[in-house]
């Protein structure tokens, strides 16, 4: 069976499905090597939780809660949920017109940008608590979603990147073939360009500070550099990372960070894609790693073990820490931005997914999906971790 728009949409959701945990956490740290005791607070939030955004202005955590299919059938709406940044107490829950998955916050304009399951981007007012704009990015494809009766979009959305220097929003449009980079002007909230040639599944995106080069990684062993001034492809490098799911920029060392997930299911998709093109897929990495890439060449500078099946990677420049969620073993690994030394590993249980940072406190928030042991739980959780 060919890889389809349906399988693409299923993959986007499957980024956060329950997983059985490894019996032993990869790279477990002896207590003597841990940098500090972590203080963990957890709260049940909604039937499904995905990406998070923290607002220092409002001391509020915005949680995307797209709801499960069973809840949709009962009429439950996808929401933005607001939690108190100190206590995780519920401060509000507001319906959205479509399920949200990816999110990024422009705190200066009180705008939460939300990527939806129908390939639209919503601008949501964090003060008025309502939608103030919506841009449709991908048109309908040929396949029909039997559940909704509507066509699947030609491209799916997952990660959003905000460029405040150039007042733009960059969103990879994911496809098995012919992926793109959508560019939105945040002043007018309109699509200004679609950059072609992003290859297969460019899930990872990051950018140099102050509106510099944009980096994307795809599942064809490529890192693509887009010039933020001309919005054209500037360079294209071969990389040896098989599943570079999400990216971050380490400003201290001026390096691109990628999590190499290493999921067997994704390897199956990559092998199938190669076979459909008359090729044989050859893995070049082993996954469950944080990969440090040279932005000038795409070469791997170092590979660092993480928890099993890493998902999110975030950098707190002020605290000098890198955070990586390990969905397969229920952990959050903490590394130094200076030398990539493993500082701590916090066990949350279940399946840690997305991360938001409180730079003033040096704490983080983590969305926690259901794990194998609690897959029948009514609600998924959000954790706050202080160091």
C-alpha cells in the first residue's frame, strides 16, 4: 500500500501515541553525577495534550488540547487550556475551530499561533481569549477522511517557528514527497511565500538568532538552509541522521541540535517509501540520541545518548541547559549548552512529549501523553519541573 495523505495525518497524531517503556533508561545517571534535585509537580489537564507555550507576561501556560476521536464524536471541542505558571491551577479553557497541535507564542503582541489538523494557522488573542485570524495553508487532496467526510489536506503541519526580527512565521508543510516551507507575515497575518523543495517530511526547523539562516531537516538525510532575507534555499547538506524529528539552536556553541528518534514504525515507513521508488533504504544512525550538527556543513560533530525515542528538544540560553523528552522511557534529559555534559535525568513516567521554558525561573513545563501502563486514563497531564 502506498504512503498516503491518510498515513501522513496518522503519523502526525502518532507522534504522541502511547508507547511501552524500556525496562532500563538509556544513559541513566548515577546520583553523584546529577547536577541538582528536580522538583516535579504534575496535573491532569485534558483527554489529549500536545504542545505548550509559556507567557512570562501573564505567567500563564497555554496548552493545546485537541481531544481524542471518541470525544469528537460526543461533540467535545478542541481547546486552548490556560494554567497558572506557578501552581498549574486551571485559569481558563476556550474552544478552537479545529484541533491544534503545533504552537508558538509572540508574547509582545499577545498572540498565540496554532497549527491545526486541517492545515490552517490560527492567530489566537491571549488577552481577549479568542481567534483573531486564520490562514489556510494547504488545499484539499484527493483522499477523503472517512470520519469527517472531508478531503485530507495535501500537506500537514506540526512545528511552527517565530522569527520576531523579520516579523515572520515559518511552518514546514509536511508531505511524503514535495514538502514545502510556508512563510507568513505576522504584521498582516497573510501567506507571503511558499518555499518549495523541502523533501520528505521536514519535521525539524530552527533558526540562527536575530533573524538569521533557517535550518530544516528531513527524512532523506538532508539539512536544508533557507536564507531568511531572500526566502530561497541557500545550501543543502547530506546528514547521517535518519529520523531528525525536531531541532533547536545552541547559541553558546552556534550549533544545530537534532533529536534522532529511532522508532521502528518510522523505519518501516522509510523502507516502504524507498521500495515504492525502486530503491533500498539504508539506515545510517541508531536513534535515541541528541545529534549536534555543524551549520556550515551538516556534518555530525557529536552524538549524545538520550532517553528512548526522543521527541522535543529545547534550549534555555539563560540557564545554559538543553532539555530532551524521552517518550519511550518516560524521561526528561538535561544537558549543558557549554559541553553537552549530562546534568540530570528526570523520570516522569508515561510519555513526555513537548516542552515549554520559563526563562525567569529556569523551570520547564512538559506535556505528558498516556503511556502503555495508563493508556485507559481519562486525562493526560502537564508537569512543571524546577531545578
